[in-house]
């Protein structure tokens, strides 16, 4: 028992679920990670396709899991002036990053990966929580129609 006395003991319980905003942050962080992978692949001249698993039932009635490629659409585009812009999307909606601003303008495509990493850290720190919640409410409202 002398070994246990050197430790700080407590009555802690594991939470049964993650807070909803944390789940939404994680969802958006995963999507932006895919964008980073896509940008890095395009910069090196390759391609990137995310993988997902789907369970299918064969004609015999057997169920098996297959791995499928999921298309990842880039969140960046070229505007009218020829500059690269990056929009952060939650679902199909671009979220506001500032006062009525939905995109980040870049000087060149070389800045793309670093900008996506900065956006990812902002999401992880909770700086876009209000905008994520607004986009989530908007998306949920469309399902009720």
C-alpha cells in the first residue's frame, strides 16, 4: 500500500458522452484535415481520396464490409482577380470567419496548406463555435421541411 500513497487518488467518473459542440468541432476538424491532405497531394503532383467503409449485403445474404473511396471536393477556388480563396464549409454551407466574410484570400497557392492548418487550430481552440452552431441550425432546419 505504500506505493499507492505516492499517487493522487480521486473519485472520478468517465463522462458518458462528449459535449455536442466538441462533436461538431471534431467533425469540422476531420474535414479540414482532409482538405490539408488534398492540398498537400496536389502540391506534390499527386491525388488524394479519403476512404470510408460500407457494409453491403451480397446476393447470398451475407454481409461484408468494403472499403470505398470518398471524393473530397476542395474548399479553395480562384476569385475574379485571380487570387486563391479558401472557404470553411460545415456541411454545404460556408461559415463566416469574420464580419460577413466567408473566405480567406491568399497571395499564392503555396500559402494554402499553412492557412488550412491555422484554420484547423482556430477550430480546435473553439474560435468558430458560434458560427459552427449557426451553420448546424441552418442545416437541421432544412431537414424538417
